[in-house]
C-alpha cells in the first residue's frame, strides 16, 4: 500500500511563467507547510516527455499539465528534497533537480 504522502496530489496546479519561460506552478503540503513550487519547461521536456512543437495554446497547456502529472512522483520527491526550511518564495525545480 502506498504511503499517505504518495497519495497526496498537488493543488493550485497551473501553467505559469517561470523565469522568462513557461512551466507548471503548484502548491504542495510538506511538513505541515503549504509551499509553492514550479517545474520548468526544460525539466518537463528533459525528464517527462514534453514536446510542444506544433501545439496551439490550449493544446500546449494540456500537454504541459499531462507531462507534469505523468512525472508527479518524481516531481514530488524533488520538491521534498529541495525544501528543508519553509520559504515564502516559490521554489523552481529545474532539469538539474532530477
């Protein structure tokens, strides 16, 4: 049976501007603190199969969110590793974090 944490999904999931590019921003509860994270487009392409060539804007957003959900377990693990102290700032997960 998966752990309780493994069954938790992100909230506030949205395609957003991240460091002059596009990616996914989300909130995740870690250690009793709701932390804002983002995953860069580059990380989604490099590690979770995102390919945006030829997509219109609505289809592009769907593809981005699908890649995010496909990689959620690894994204969740990277988020947990990146945050040892609560932060009021958004923590951006880049390709090197995976």
